[in-house]
């Protein structure tokens, strides 16, 4: 009878053990599948990594800003911003992500750039006229380093306006980059 009980107990525990093991294996596979991202909650393909890198470089260059208040010194930094903004805008066009806010921000940057170039040219022109007057000994004009110099103040305002326009363009491009394209599956996680 002891042998019968032992054989009967073995046959009885094996099916339970198999069921428990297969259930544990199923739970482990389900947990692995959920952590692997099979529910389509991974990073979407529409986040455009090259555009993100360009916008990051534009943001960094914009954050560094002008180290000195001299508009001539800031011109090189703003020209670099212009190169990065054109590259980002081209990538937006390549991906067909353009919207009205991007167009408005881009045209605002162009207007601010034109005004900055005109203000800088005017400041240079007035500076040269003052240098000529001082060289001829006809008068003592205001020095260009004077912060109240009207042409210099106008150039500073133009630089600040162009930087603000670049910030708005960056925000518009970032919004377009992170927005899902129409028709993309955006299921909640």
C-alpha cells in the first residue's frame, strides 16, 4: 500500500506542477513582453531625430547669446543662428511638417534680421562720420561706446528683437516636431 500511495502521489503532483510552471512561464513572458514595448508605447517614429539635433544646436546657440553688448560682436552669433534656423526649416520642409505658425515665425525672423542689418549699418555709418569729424578737429562727438548713443541703442534693440524672433521660431519648430502627424495612431498607454 505504501508503494501505491507513493505512485499515486507522484502522478497527482506532476499535473499540478506542470500547470503551475506553465502559468509561471506565461506570466514571465507577458511581463517581458510588456517591458519590451509590445504595446506600441515606445518612442514614436515621427519625432525626427535629425531635426531634434538641429533644434537642440539652435537652442544652445540661442541660449549662449551675445557675450558683449556690442552689436557688431553679436552679428556673428546671429549669423550662426541664421544658418542653424535655415537648416531646421529645410528639414521641416523635407518632412512636410510646415504649418502657419512656422511660416509666421520664419517671416518674423527675416524681418528682424533685415531691421538688425539696417540698424547695424546705420550705427557704422554714424560712427564713421563721427570719426571723420574728430579727425578733422571740428567737434567733439559722442563716443560710440556711450550706451546712450542713439544708433547703438537702436542696433541693440534690433539685436534683441532678432533674438526674440529666433526664440519664437524655435518654439514653433519644436511644436511641429513633437506633434504627431495626422493619422498617426496615438493610443493611450
